[in-house]
C-alpha cells in the first residue's frame, strides 16, 4: 500500500464526501471500495467520520445541512490542499481574486480548515494540519490518486494557483480538451482541464479521481449500488477512465492505470 504520513505544503492531502445521508453513503462506499467508517469528534457539533482502508484514513464523510437537503442539493466531493498558514494563504488568495467561502475553522485537535472560491468559480479546501496530516493511503487502489480542476478559464486558473502555491504547469495531450499537468515539489498528482460547451452547464469544480483495478467492473458495480454513469468508460493513454456519481449524486472519476511493460511480462510468465 502507498502509505503517506506527510504532505508538503501546496499539495492535495485530503478528500471529503459531504453526503445527503451519511448512513447510506457509508454502505455505498463500503460495498464499492471496501471502506470501513469510523466516527470522529471534530468539535464543530456536526457529525463526521473517516473512511478507512487497511486501518488507515483515506477520506472524510460529513453531513449536508438540512436546508440544502431540502433544496435537493446533491452530495459532493471536496478536495483539500495542505498549507502552513491558513490566514496568510486566504489573505493572499483574496489579493489574487479569490473569495473566502468558509472562514478559518478549527476542527478539534486535527487541524484548521477554510474554503476558497477561485477566480474561475471553483471551490477548494485548505487544510493546516495538527494531529491529522491527511490521507494515510494515497495513489493506490480505492484511494484518491489525482485531483483535477475543470474550468472554462484554464489560463486564469493556472495564473491564480501558480501565484498562490508555486505550482508549475505543462501542456499534456488529452482527448477531453486543453490540459495542464501540475507539478509541485517534484511531485505530479493534479491537473487542469479546459471545459467548453460540450460539458453543458457543468460549473467549474475540482474533481477527485480514485484508482481501481478494473474501470468497467467498477462502473457496473456503481450502477448496481444505485449510482449512475456520467461519462461511460473510455480509453486514455495511461489506461482507462470513467466519470460516475454515487446514489446521492456526488460525482467522482475512476481511473485504471495501464500495467507497466515489466509487470505485463511478469504476468505472462
């Protein structure tokens, strides 16, 4: 397993499902990814849990407010970037054209969070750790492995995040559209995709990718569990992908990486 105990500042460290019904979400992801869930105390008065795999936290689970449930808002996945100083990061982000949508909030002894809406309209979380550094498993099967901004203004987004976090960007060929791969501190684990009219009225958002062994089998399982397919499985240079949503409407990506040539040779012997 890809065990992580530390995430450098400026890198994605945690993902979190805000569900319409926490009990239903626990069962859906238990049956889909084999996740167990453990309630945790946050000091905020709201219920919260950690999804765990192999006894290590891989994602968070929170409850959508009653008012938003009544308005039929779907569940959603959030992404968090590790920072060392949330007040300073928020101040700098506002100077660069962002808005603070959730102010600095202490989460028990785990750490502090805040949320920004970037200049292109996508929201992203900030996390300043204390006891909780983030996901204990990363870039492994049934763990988050990639975070991707889908926006209608790729250049404005790159300018903003580059100035805020020091991210570096490189063009990458993609069948989906113009794409930048993000590199930070010699690690590449996120990207930016330019979306257009083909995406309909989809708002800008950060999407979460989960690694699976077989995309097509996992997509069928999503359907069986009451979820649905947003983008049917398709081939990519690295393997195979799909976009799905759980039974409460939270969208996420699935990716199956192509085996390395050496691994394929070993499998054949």
